C-alpha cells in the first residue's frame, strides 16, 4: 500500500523503533521486466531506500 511505503513512512518507522534489534524486510527491484504483481511496489522500495533523508535519519539516530 503506497501510504505505508515511501520515504516519509520509513522515516516515521525508524524514529519509533524501540531499543534493541529490529529486522525490516523489503524486496526492492528495478526494471519493467520483473514478472510480479508487485512490480510498482518494488520500484517504489528502491526509491525509498535510496532517499538521502533515510540515510541521514539512520545516521542521526545511530542505527546500525
């Protein structure tokens, strides 16, 4: 669902993580040749993970 994905949604999730270990999963992919009903979501995940705000927030919060 687009409202739960994207840079802004990931930033909010990162800011609310509890202390300890958390594993986030996604399946990014690029290219129109992917044979999946999730083609558009995968492309959106690539954009989200490459968003410079995400990297900056991870560093700011000390997430490893």
